[in-house]
């Protein structure tokens, strides 16, 4: 799993994942959320455009990130879900827990409005 961060302004960043989000990579993703929250970033967009598969550990990592950011009065939005992830979110009803966007730019705009 490759994780990159791009800061937008003082309180927003995009975390982009590249690879499978599963038990092997979930802890790395949780660490990324803790790192940005520790820097005072409160608005996070998780770019899943290069994540072909997410399992239950991956879902747990995203819930952990949501909780970490909520504790800092922040929020997490997800962007660019591939078909497997999109189906997973609908089946588990996580599409009611997370705000989902078709692309990163749409998620950024939602924070700005």
C-alpha cells in the first residue's frame, strides 16, 4: 500500500491510497489519519481511486479515521470509490455513515461550501 498526502490550505488534506486496503495495510491507513489529525488538519478526503479491493479490516481503518477526526471536530469524506468498494459500502450501509463523492474535486468543493 502506498499512501500519499497532499495538503490543501491549513486544515484540509487529501490522503491518496494506492493498493489493496486489507488487514496488511489497515494499520498504515490508521497511522495516516492519526498523523494528519495530530498536525491540526480537520478536513480529510480519502482518495480511493487506486484501491481495487477493500475488506473488513479496511472498513475498520476508515471508521477509525472517522472517529479520530471527529474527536478533533474534523470530518472525513471519501472520493473516487471503485466498483467493489462502492458495492461494499452499499451492502454494509456504510454509504450512510460516510459522505461519498465521485471525485476528489467534488469532495473539496463540499468542504468549501
